[in-house]
C-alpha cells in the first residue's frame, strides 16, 4: 500500500507518527474483519461499514480506531485494481419530499459493503491464517453504558460518559481479568465456537452505572450448559459449572438485613402451591423482580409449569406469605440493581480465583472451572458472597 501511494503520488508528504499508527490500525482492522468473514462459521460473506461524515468524524469511546475520516481513502487504495485486497460496493442514501415546500427527509439506504478480494483470499491460504490469529483490538471499550430502551423490544443505544474514579476502577478490573483469560489455556471442541473470543465487557443499563453491569462477550456464554461441559477444556482438563443457588432472593435478603427462611426459597408448598410447580414459580418470581410493575398475568412460558387453576394473584399471595420481609423490595422494580450487585460479586470471585491462579469463566451467577479446582472455587464463591451480603449462599454443581 505504501508502494501504491508512492507510485501514484497520492500523498505529498509522509504521515506524522500518530497518523501512521492510525493508518496501520485501520488497514489491520479491515483485514481482520474480512479474515473473520472468511474463517468464522457464519452466513455472512461481507462487512457493512458506515462511511458518512457524521459517523466517521464523530468522536466516541465505542468507535474503533479504524472508523475514522481516513477510512474511505484507505478502502479506495485496497480496492484499486493493482491491489485487489478488497471489493467495495459503495453505499447510498435515499430521500423523500415531505411537504409542499419541497423539504426532504431520509428514506433509507444501504451501508457500504466490503468483501475480501482475490489477493486477500490468496494471502489467507498462503500464510495459513486461522481464527486463532484474529482477536479484538486492545483499546476496545469494556465498560459499556446503555441508554434506556424506547420500548421493550428495542435495542438500547450506547451512551457516552465521562470517566471518573468508579469507571476507571471498573475498567482496570476488566482489563486485568481479560488479560488473564487471554493468556489462559482454554480450548473448545465445538465446531461452531471460536475459543479465542474471551474478552468480557460489563454492560450497564438505563444511563446508570448502578444498574446492570453483567459480564458479556465470552464464547462459553452462548453455549448450553451441556455443551460447555462436553466441549470446553481448561488446561486440557474437563470442567464443572458452579452456580449460586437462588441468588436474586439471597441478595434481596442481604440488602434488607433479614435472614431467609430455611430450605428452598422457591418452595411454596407451605403456602398452598405444590412444590412440583417450582420451575414456574421461579419464572414468576424472576419476572416480578425484573418488572417495573407487578405483573397482572402469568409471564410467558409459565403455563406449561403451572396449571390454569392457579392465577398470578394466587402465586403472588403465596410468594408474599413466604417472603414478607423482602416482598416490597421484590416488587419495586429493583431487578437492574440486583444485576449490578450480582455482577460485582462475580467480578470479585474472578479476581480472587485469578489471585490463586485458577481460570474461571463467568456466566452471570455461575463460573466454569477445572474439575480439580471445584472445591477451592466453591469456597471462594461462598466467602465473596458472605463479604458482600452477610449471608452464606448455596453453591451447587450446575
């Protein structure tokens, strides 16, 4: 590419050092994304890129280095006939007249499409590039803040924020955990999974760092529990999954300073609801905790576990009778705050296990560890929960 620029004299002077870094990172990002298209087990054969000035010239902590104002010119060089590294189908926008004064409004369009060109495909083969050679950029933001959703089925947009001591500390934690996972001996035999996808991000919700904060991004999180235990190896050893039992209710009891009743917290048989309906009861309780208002009808999927002879009011009355100390808190729309506490506990568990040189893969209220580390991990999970909530949790095999 430098030779192309020199031959065609597309530049009058050499790039400044910082601009050269941006140039190289942009080329690297384009090549990595297109290699991923070729090597990843997906149905996509191209990359869609927004090339509008509004996108390329806007600063954002969520934008990669490559998505800058020089991207169109770099793509032009890579797509030149002499280069043939990429094939570019330029995007377009359409507009429509909206009033008698001939004012117009955006009416849709298509982003620019970039596909791997013949020369890139030959290089992938010649140099035996594999999925393991591709990873996320080191500066990728790992602390994400989402705005409130416009409606229940919409995707919440990422929101900009100013760093403070809290966000800096959160980011440092995730950088340390991700560095540990990146260097760990983890493999996965599932053909549709890339075990190099290990970078975790914490996603906070509703424009509030006190809400959400769960960890996302690990390849194992998209697998079923059975698939994880069958296909994942840590240090060439099979793994186990350790779960916090009844975590949301235990956190609620810890927050209110009350002692939970003994036994299964989802068992409402003493309140007139058969224990055989436990799976449906759990779904109702989780729906109540994560709803902004008390449900007036059964949540989706519950009826296959609880017959129609029991109404939502019947279940809620039994739950209130079982858990009078936390019922008001349970029905206060506290779900996102519980996610934050849950995630803080998991991050501290990961940090404590890292200090013991034990690799652990988090799944919201559980971790995956080597079988031989099961008891040490269980002890750490109990100790961390006790430090946070003042209660002793159940930690069981998933």
